[in-house]
């Protein structure tokens, strides 16, 4: 892993009400990253995570961007994000998994659970993900092609 790669566009980030504080802390503490915050900005009122997962995931898919989603456990966001064709969302809880999600699976959305991660560790996870690049090895690129082929295949 090397330095954080400067993408052409800011990294998209969104949460539900349970992830607002971690989202704000990541934006503040990862100041070397350019962010586009898709909301929400406050913890009240309660919001539905599928709405924010859909908003971010559609943009990731259509604009070929990277995104970070945060909810209480990260589970709901990852399920919702993976419903959008072109999205490969990975729920991770450590830097090694974050790097592997990017390298082996070309994960374009990183999902985090705010109830399980302290901000410094979450920042380490995001940093590991952003420092990694998708592998160009045939075994990984072929698997990602198979994942992409599943989009809409069973409808």
C-alpha cells in the first residue's frame, strides 16, 4: 500500500442517523481526502438507510466514483448498496479486509458500522481502502467480471 490515490472526483460519503457522528469525524480527520457529503447532517430526525445507500450507490455506479456508507452496523447499508447494479459494496471491520476488498474485489463502496468502530480505527480502515488499487491479475479481474455479470441476471 502506498499513499492515498487522488481520484478525479471527491469520495462520496453518506450515512443514516446512527452514522452521522462517525461520518463527520472521518471527514474532519481524513483532511487529505476530498469528500462530497450526501447527508444527513444531523442525528435527528431518524432516517432510513436504504434512501442514502441508494443515493450514493447510483452516483457511484453512473459516475464511476468511490463511496463510503455508514450506518449503525454497516450491514443494512451494504445490503442496500449491493442492490444497485455496478456497485460492489464491502462491509469491513479492519484495514486488511479493506485493502483486500479493493484489491481482490474492486469494491467501489466501503461500508462501516458506527457502533463497532472508534474514529481513529475507522480512519485507518478508510485510509487502507483508499491506498489500495484493484488488482490487474487475471484471476481477480475475471472474478470481478463474473460479479458484474450477475447484475440483473436473475431478474
